[in-house]
């Protein structure tokens, strides 16, 4: 359906209005836009006529936003910012493009970030902007092209590609392991148990895989992987952590396996994207590269 022209004012009219709204002065707006005062006043008047709404109240030589004008200014300022950003990105990468990617903080910093230089070297025209997300979000309300998702394959309205699975292991500090001298799975219940709030049932699932009924009992919850892993390293308790994300800590001895009893998580890591972005060139390049990287990683 075609939008009526009066609801699509030209950017010159919008820029004049936004500058006057922000500075509170036609004179200041004219100076900022390198126009005359009369030109700015004329553009604002044309915009009001096009919208059929008064955006400013005028008293002698001063202007003041109406309630409608104040609300409109907030919306227009964000729209102009997005247009400016898109234009800047296009000019910076005329043969490439920008990929806006949501990532899980720890997966992004520990697994993805060290590999990104290889992608950028292969695709010098593409810029990647990263934003961290811990939970589901709506692609329709955020300007994101794709996301790294951990969980079941139950995100409606998107397309998905499997990246990898994971194994979690009960990990703690060497001192805590020595103190409790764990010999069997049920003995872990004697120690404080640590968990990530986005995986509230992880310990219950782990005990079930060890044929131990009754669940995990008291568990301390943390909202970030970095926090729970740090707590485990300083001896607060035993945490269930993905082994591929704590390789450095295990190798250095800052963390040890409380027991060598790994569990494969039921959830998986996926790349997800809205269907309308499926053929977007930067996403196609990144998706192909990421799937090759994750396939090689699974073979290691």
C-alpha cells in the first residue's frame, strides 16, 4: 500500500524542523544548516501545512514546540539519525555493507571474537557491529540482521542454522575440590552449587543424568557467565560450565573438573535471522563463513 505523500515529508523540511526543535531557535537552526532564517521558517511552515498540524507556537521573535511538535521531534530525530548512519556506512563500505549482529556475551568474546579477523580479512568491505543480548528479542523492533542464539529450536518467525552443541562440566577451584574431596556425583550436593539464571534447571538435569533423584537443592544464581565462572575460580562453589568456553581456565589450573562427568546440553547454538534478510550479501558471506568455522571447530 502506497503511503500518502503528506506523510512522507522531504528530508530538507524535516532537517529544518529538527534543528529548530533541538536548538529552540530559527536563527541557530539557520546557522547550523547554512541557510537564511527566512528559508528555515518557510520550510517549517511548509511541513506544518503538509502535516496539517502546528508544530511550534510563535510569540514575537521566539518559537516554542507544541505538545504535538515535541512528540514528533523525538521520532524524527531518531529517523534522521538512522538515515545518517546508513548513509555513513554505505559511504565507508560502498562495495561491502554493514552486518548488525546480536551475540551472547561469552560466546561472542571467547569463541567468535578471536575468529573475526579471519572473516574481515576475507571480506574487507564488510563492517560488523556487535550488540550483546541474553534473551529473545523481536527482529521487527530492533535494527539487527542476525543473532547468535543458544536454546531449543523454538524461535518463531526466523530462519536458523545450527552452529554447534556443547558439553557442560562441574568445575571449581583446585582448593574447593581439595576441601570437599569429591568422589561421586551425589557428593557435589555437599558443596555450594552455582548456576547461570538463563539455565535454571541445568543442575537438576545433570543430577538426573547421573541417576540421582531429588534435584540439586540450594543453588546460587548469576546472570552472567563471566560472574559465575569467576565465582567458581575463587572458591565460592561448583559451577556447570561449557567446557569449550573454559579451555584456558582448565589449561592454567584456575579451574578444575570437580568430577569428570560431562553432560551434553539439550540446547544448541544457532545463527538466526529474519527471512527478509536471508539474501542480504553481508549476512550471506558471514553465514557461509560461520558455518565453515563451526564445522571445523566440531572436528577439532
